[in-house]
C-alpha cells in the first residue's frame, strides 16, 4: 500500500480506512502509544500498538527510530487528536540508540546547541515549522513574479564584477596557493587561472539583471550570494539568498509600489498556507520573550505583526525627513542611541528600528539617500547630493529591502564610476545598456533570510537557513 502523509490523515474527517504510515518516533509511552512524525506536519500522529506486540520490536521503538506501520485510521479515544491509527503491523526501518541520540525529550535543547547539530535540528518542532515556512515563502516568490509576467533569470555565481563596490568577496581560483604565477611587479598573474582573469563569488545578480530587464522588460533573480564580511552577528551570513527584480520603465515610486505589494503577497501566502506552523512559532516567541525585561518585549504578537503588515500601507519618508525625526526624538536627546545621528550617516539598525517600532509603528520606505553612502549605479537626483534610492525597514530587524532607480544616463553613470574608481573599460557590457536604447529602470534586492526571520519571529539569522555559513564555520 502507498504511504499516506500524516498531514493528510490529520486533515481528513474520515476514519475506518486502511493506511500505511512511515516516520520517526517522537515519543513512546506505556509500551502502547507512539507519537509519529514524518515532517509533513507540525503535529504527530498517534499510533496505538497491541500490548502483545513482539518484544524485540517494542524494545526498538525509541525516540528517533524510524518505523513503517500498516493499520486502520480510527476515531481517537484520547484527548488531543481526532483520529489515530490502530496498528496491525509495525516494522522497524531504522533503530536509534535513545541514550546517544542528541535530541532528548526530557531537555528542551537551546537554539545554540541545535546550531551545533544543524544536521539533526530539522527534526525538532521549531525548525520543522521554520523550514516549512521558508519553503512556502520561496514558492510564493516565484508565484508572485510568474503571475505578473516576469522572466526568471539565472545570473552567474562566479563573476568578475563587484556589483556593490564593497570588495568583500570570496576569490575563485584554480591557481596553487603555495606558489601562484606572478607578474614582474610581484602581483599574481591571473591570465594562467581557469577563467584567465580574477574572479569571485557573486555579491549580487543585479547588474546582469539589468541586462535582462532591457530586453524582457521585467526579470527577477533568486539565488545564492556571498559576502566575505567578517561579521559575527545575529543578522549576517557569508552565504545567503537574494531576490532581485529589475523592471524597465519603472521609476523609484513604481519600485517602492512593487516591493510593498511583493512583501504583502508572500506574507499573506505564508499566513494562509502555514497557519499551524506560524501559531506554534508565535507561542514560542511569547515564551522566549517572557525572559526579557518588559521594555524589550514586542508590542505585537507574531501573527498580529504579520497581519498588521499586510493590512496597512507602508509609511514613506525621505532620508532627510528620517534624520530630522531621529534628531528630534527622545531617544537621541537622552543619548540612548549607540551611534550618532547626523545628515550623511548610513543609518544603523537601531535608527531604522526606532523609526519603524517607536515612531511610525509600521513598515517604512525611506527614499533619497545621500549619494556618498550609496552605490555607483543609483540615479542622481537634481539636488546633486542625493540619489533615487529606497530602503524598506521592518519591525524587529530594520532594513529588509534595498533598491533604487538606476542611472540610465550614460554621461552621469560614467562620471560617477570615474569618481568611485570603477573601471569603465571592464564594465563595457553594463554601459552598453545605456548606449543602445537606454530606458529608465529600477529594481531592488531582498535578503531571503531576512524575510524568513521576519515572518517566523526567529531572532538569529543562522536559524532560518539550513546550513549557516559564518566566519570560522562551514560545517556540514
């Protein structure tokens, strides 16, 4: 008989039919009641076995063991579930030594401990819920763009360009580390390397996305990106996923509208398709916040926060207005900010969170940043000081989206690239989009893990990616 998923049994109102279920033991009590989970649902299915079941089989029904069970779905006699399965046969697929198994029921493992056994943490309720939500968000992203006629563009992971001009990149090379070929001046001779030039792992697919947008009109990328930033914080990863739409003929306002609609759509999708998981994570967040001082606790529960985002229009302010709000804030006047505030700064997370959580109490779109703190490709405003950039700030984490209208004027773009010492000769392919049929266009980048962090209520970004890559850590 084909296997039936546990979620389908629990959702159905039917009973009295035969099934085959397979999964892992979450608990076994009174030598009769097995809590079985197959990963399809947050909830376990209760299996009732005969007290006369073979002693060798009973001995191997331990926490973590995998089983195959043939039986009948019946109305449950106990509390907590509508149906259960009365087992006819029990087969041990894989034994598990209960003493050595790292996930013990009696002790609720900390998130720090679970990061050390990331290859097993999927089997916990918390991470089962997180990664089912992550899956739904990823699916919703593709559905959102597909329904709006976007072309999904696969941009390169190995690239010779540094899109952000940040320089914090992972080098890709086949040259020997101990004795690489060198030029006469002592520098490494990359002409002998695999690609014949210096290459690195991508920090963004945006520049290639712009090439696609100037042919297809609307494209998006969704893939891994890499930053060799030696930052050991709860908000940074060395390898993470980015969603980057790029749209020809859009200006900054169109860009903000698209980003706002996009965020609302994917959150609504998760609320509709992962309610059970989100309610579990909401309760987990309440329990976690009980350990915090009252003034550090969230004003809204997780579900309430997500529903608030999809039901309220985002606030829009310019960077200059945001700085004025911060300068006039009680937090600034009472010196509660760790970092200073002045026009021209790159706002820190504490500033962004103040605007969102204390002042506006909803997501905020900040536009028109100083050009000196933004990338070369952003469209210069007429004031000569700012660019048509935008960030979307969300409660709990600060910046969740960064984007801009791109500089479509060739002379302005070349001038800015020269000012920032970006070689125009090497970027000929990018500049060709401005030489041959240039158009106004705009796009944004959204760090997928930041989105998952926001939707799940988790507080450390390492807990929303299956296998986190951070400084001094590349396990599994």
